[in-house]
C-alpha cells in the first residue's frame, strides 16, 4: 500500500500475535481491508515478559510488503523492577526496527488491579515515557471497564488511547483507536481476529514527525 492510495481515517487496523499462527500476508494485502497491523511484541507468562514467537516473522512479512505496522506488549508490571524488566525485553526486540503506527502498552491484566488506579497509571506513564525516549509513538491499550475502574486515565491524557469496546457504538471516551470487535474476518488468517478503527492517520503523522524509528539513545 502506498502513501498515494491510503484511505483517510478511520483506518482499519488488525492486531495479531502467536495465536493467529501462520498468516498468508499476500492474501491479507490483496483483501484491501487492512490499512495497518499492530503486532504483539511481548507476551507475559507468570508475570515474566517473553518475545512473541511470531513477532519477527510477522514484522518481516509486513515490512517487506509495505504494510504499515505498530506494536504492543502485554504488561504485568506492578513494581519499578518489573517495569524495567519489561522495557529491557522490549528494547532488545525493537532494536533496528521502524514502525508506522504507535507502540502500545497493553494494560488489562487482572493482576494489575492490586495497585490503586493512580499507582497503576504511574507505572504505565513511566513505560510510555521510555517509549517516547526511544523515538516511538507511545499509546495505551485497555478496555472500557478497566479504564473506568482500575486505571487513572486522567493521568495518561498525554498518550493516545487504544480502547477495546465491543458494544457496537463508538466510545465517548477520547481515543486514537477503537478496537470494535474480536470476531473480525480477514482473508489469509484462520479464525476470528481483532479489528480496530484508527481515528488518526498514524503513518502520515509518523512520517511528518520522524517518529517510529527505534533509537536507543
């Protein structure tokens, strides 16, 4: 997909992880349905971050076809040390890579509720600030109930929100992307997938601002 033939927002964004298995990216591209892809970079097992085993393959497949990509990682961090561990794993995974969509912190783990909403927001803000220091477009992902009950969103307004809400109506909470279904269908992928509407032309923003190319600094 070229700059010339990209649609104006909302743009349709797919997110994928190891759970989608092998993907026929040529079929995805031919479908004309997808304007960008958010790739899971890190998962978490027993509170420890691990590299999604399909991240490198998905990243290479998308970039070789000119499909704009962003990323996200699943956080379980409730202490500064855990935040540091996740960021160290993320840094290793992102070295040498460029993204056209944001890098999102996936804030939805039930274990995060041990923190007060303000304390959790501080953990997330610390991680988001590091993403920005790496020259990436930082974003926060969560779902509506978690945003309403477990995360002090007023402390995170500096970062675009990627909000999951499957009730069929665009959320009133300000957001940059709305994940509106977990039951989407896209050619080239077996089974249902998450789809989102992006309210901003993130590839154009990243191109204009120079964001997206990882810089360890």
